C-alpha cells in the first residue's frame, strides 16, 4: 500500500466520520415531516453528503497528473483562494456584495496557472452580474449590492 493510497483512505475515512457525527447530532434536533420540515433535516442531508463524499474520496482512483507533479501543493492557488475569501469578507462589509464578489472571484481565478488575467476579469464580471441577479434581485439578500461611500 503506497503512501498516497493511505492518505486517500485516511481523508475519505475522516470525511465519513465527520458525516456520521453530523448525522448522529442531527437526529437530536428532530427531522419533522415532508410538509413540516424540522431543524434536523438540513444537517442530516449535509452529514449524509459528507459521508458520501468521503466514500467517493476513498474509492476514486487517483488522477495521473498529480503523480507527475510530485504531490506538491499549489501554493499560488491556495494563497489566491484564501486572499479572495478575505477580500470578500472585508469588501462585503464596507462596499457591498457586488465589489466583494468581483474581488473574490477575480483574485481566486488568478490562482489558476492556466488562466489569464483577462479570463479572470471576464469571469469576475460575469459572476458579479449573476450574484446581483440571484442574491439581490431574486432572493432579496440583506447585504446591499453596493453600499457606496
């Protein structure tokens, strides 16, 4: 058994354990019925999904390109995603959903080594429009699209 296989089984097993813990805890909240959903139904669904993802992680064969890269983490991608999330939190609080979504998607997309800044810009613009339509107009999200100055 290779080290990669052990890591995959450990990661899948950990996800299954998390999912099982969530399902067991959700049972204490009450599931309700289909016409009157209880507070435990959503955590039960999420816990079940976590368990299913854990099983899929454990049984899915490894992709070939990961072995070619030597299993090194992509720090640029990680840094861009973390920075994008931080920018979303900061800009969402001060400027609103639109600028926060744009900055989060743009910076996160820059972490893709195969993408270009132009592609990241177009993706960020498109996702900002989608976020405005879905969350601001459709769902009446409480975070304003633009807070202004």
